[in-house]
């Protein structure tokens, strides 16, 4: 009887697994279309492998080599002695762990594992402390990149408020993870993470007897080899988890699914939009779309940073949002895609769920602390800090239209002729070129990700007023096509069929103006033909 029950439970578990998998991918496929979903999954995973995993592997190799150099020549021992008074009371870690924080801050999460797998580094830790390095190191992952990116987008004070929030979140995450481990495995509190054997000491002494150049070379190569092993171990987590998170987070291309990489169904933003009042109180978010950043940070903080310029351009991201983004982006920094691989590399995969729970709490605390620190800061200075221009390239740019001859204009680098009898609706007309470029269409007159905020006219050649009027009308027709396309995408009808409230909403959806109305509506002056001799 007992065997039958076990067999039944096994089949029931398999049935439930099948139902869940079919429900998830069936739901995604019903929105995207099965071929598009499969293409998106494969292309996203392929792009992650080439542009993320190999990038992380390179980081692991470099930091592994650098870490081995630091261990070999006593930098680790020096840091242990200097920082011991600070690390122990805050993180319950030996001072040498600060080296891991510095290296992950300068690079990415897996750099901590390159150090942890070095036996001479891990001898400073008890086993439960070594396991908690996964949470400790992740909380500083890509920190320098995040801060520099936020500063380059026009925010100076807010990223450092976010850094303080990430620091608090790291303390919370690390301490909770240590409690989880000790509660599950009490013996780990007393067990050393590693013990140098007599052979290790002999090897170390033998190495020290070699020349300086040989010690440097051996350290670089051995550390780099460790980095390669770690880079290979993170592949499954990044490809599987990040791909799923991104498909559930991102949207389609111009409202249509093409099977391209990083398309998705936007389920997670929709879900969080239903309970945005919670995040408005916790994080100060004024728009549910801002939750896309924390959600994306679960899989890859680099991808999340790509959302920031658009948020800033649309006016969604204020100083408070940037502080919270920095805190959560640093603290989480794609931990869902790396925690499994990092703990697997340490040999403690069974503790992955506990590490994820602890770090989820730590990231939320980081965001909450950053929000309330920003509120306090604003109260102290009596207003939000002024944003500077920043060094990042602006997303908006203009389409330039230059008259180059009678009935001819130059748009970008291409010259178009307004043929007699052409209508704006015909393929290849100037109007269609303008509309397509605004919609990032096939003409590719503007680079991917850029937006157009105006049309600039340049008097490049003497043309008749009649030609000028014709071309201006083409531009106006192109702008109308663009407005109609946006309107039909959001409202299902052309712009001219919208009521007053919907028209206002449409204007807000379009974050830039195409053509100055006074230029387009300027009546053509009467063309005076030169007098001819009889």
C-alpha cells in the first residue's frame, strides 16, 4: 500500500510539473505566437551566451588572476588586519572579505567565487561565513558601473544615496543568510571552511623560493584558470533564469512580435501595476512602469540600466527613483541568474533557496532605505538636488531636412525628390520616409534607441515657394501618418477619430514634436514669375 502511495505521488508530481510548464509557456505562446516564442527564447539565450556569459567569464578570469596575486603577495593578510574591526561587527565576516567587496564592486558577482575557491583565502572563514560570501559579494556587484551610469545620465547625489542603501541591504542579506545556514547546519558555525595541509604549506614555501617573475606568472595563470571554471559554471543559471525573467518583463517590437531577442509579454510589469500603491509607499515610485527596473535587475542589472534613459526622457524617473534604482540594482545585480551557479561552484547548491530568500529581503531593504534616505535628504536641503547635464549622449535628436534643389530635399544622408503627381501615401514618398524614421522603421534614418524631437529646416539652396510648400506638406503628412500609427496602436483608431481627452493622452504618449505648426501652416507666398521680353 505504501509503495502504491509513493508511486501515485511520483506521478502526481510529474503531472503538476507538466501542467505548470504548459500553463507558463502556453500562456506566453498564446500572446507571442508559438514560432515567435521559440525564436525569442533561442535568440535571447544565444545573445546572453555571447554578450553576457562570455563577458562574465572574462571578468572571472581577470579578477581570479588579480585575486591570486593579492593572495600570493600578502595583500589579503594586510586587508585582514586593517579591516577586521569593521567587518566583524557589521557583516560578521573576517576583514579579508573586504577584498571580495572591492573586486565585485569593480567587476561583477562571480569575482567573489574566484577568491572563495582559493584555499589560502578561505582559511580565514568558518564554513557558514564562506557560504554567506555569495550574498555579501553579490550586493556590491557592478557597483562602479551602476554609479557611473547614473551620474552620466544627470544625477550626482542620488547614486551615492543608493550606495548607502545597498550597503544596508548587504548587511541584512549577509546576516540573514548566516542565520539560515547555522539553523540548518549548526556544525558549520564551528567548522573551518578550509585547512591548509602540510603539502599546501610546502607548496607555498616552495613557491616563495622561486623567482619573483615565476611567482607572478604562476599566480596569474592559476587564478585565471580558476576564473574559467567559474565562468563555465554560471552558464546554466544565466541562460535559463535570465531568459525567463526577460520574456516575462519586456514587451514587443512596435506592438508586433517578430521572434527577435528580448521580446516578451510584459506580465511582471502588469502584475506589479495592480499593486503599485505598495511600491509607491515603500520606494516612492509614482509610476508602475518603474518596477520594470527592479524586476529586470533580478536577471541582469546591465539590462535594467538600459531602461533608465527612457524613464528619464519620459519624466517617470525622478531623483528618488534613481536612488532606489542604484540601491536595488547594486544589491540584487542579477542574483537570480548567478546565485545558483555561485553556490554550485562552492559546493553548496542545496542552500540556493535560502540564499535567494535572504537576498530578496536584502534588496527590498536596500530600496526602502534608499527611498527614506532620499526623503530625509530632501527635507534637510529643502528641495531636490539640481540635476546636472551629465556626459551620456542624449537619446533625442532631430531629423534635419535640407533643401538641395528644386523639389529635392536631403533627409539625413539620403536625397529625396518630390515627383510631380506623387501622393504622401505612395511607397517611397518623403512623408512615408519621415513617418518610418519616427517609428524606428525599416528606413533606419535614426539609430536604434534614438528618438526624434523636432524637424530642423536648413536653407541649403534657393527653391521656389511652391516647392517649399509642397515639401512642407509632405513633412506634415508624414507626421500625421506617425500620429495615426501611434493612435491605432494604443486606441485602435486614427488620431482624427479620438475625442478631446484621448487626443490629450496621445500627445502625452508622443514625447516630442515633429514639426512646428507655424512653419507647416505658413501660407505659400505667391510665386512671381520673372518678366519675359516680348
